[in-house]
């Protein structure tokens, strides 16, 4: 597993983890552990993306989740975004979210 930590602004860090080197069972265990970690501090989470197959790797998720509202064209498995930012993304308009703290969570259909 490899990772990158970036500061997107004065108050926000972005953590990107690549799990492709892990076997499928280990990858699912890692994803479950990360989701449990998010659950512990949901109030401070500004968004997250789970993309098991890497189909949305070309997207600038930092901007999509906390930046200037750029739209995304490749759907990850799951995207959690601050409820107040959902309206900035017309691609989410026809999807039914699940509330998770201050986030709306969308799953690829």
C-alpha cells in the first residue's frame, strides 16, 4: 500500500491511498478499516472517495470535494461529499444519497 498526504488549504489535508498492490480480501479489509476511521471523526470529514478499480483516478477529487466545484465524469464506487456542496454537482442530481454525518454518500449504480 502506498499513500500521499497533501494539504489542500490551511485547514484541510488530503490523503490518497493506493491499495492495488493488496490482494482483493486485504483490499476490502483495508477499505473497511478506513471507513471505520471516518466513522470515528465524521464531523470533521469534508469528503471521501472509494474507487476500488481506479476508474476515476484522472479526476481531481480535492477540487471536487472541497475546491471550486469542478464536475466529475468517471464515477468511483462511492463518493461522500459535504451536503452543502451536492448542489454544485449536477451529476449527482438523479442519485439518492445516504446521509453520513455532514456528508451525503453516493454509490455507483
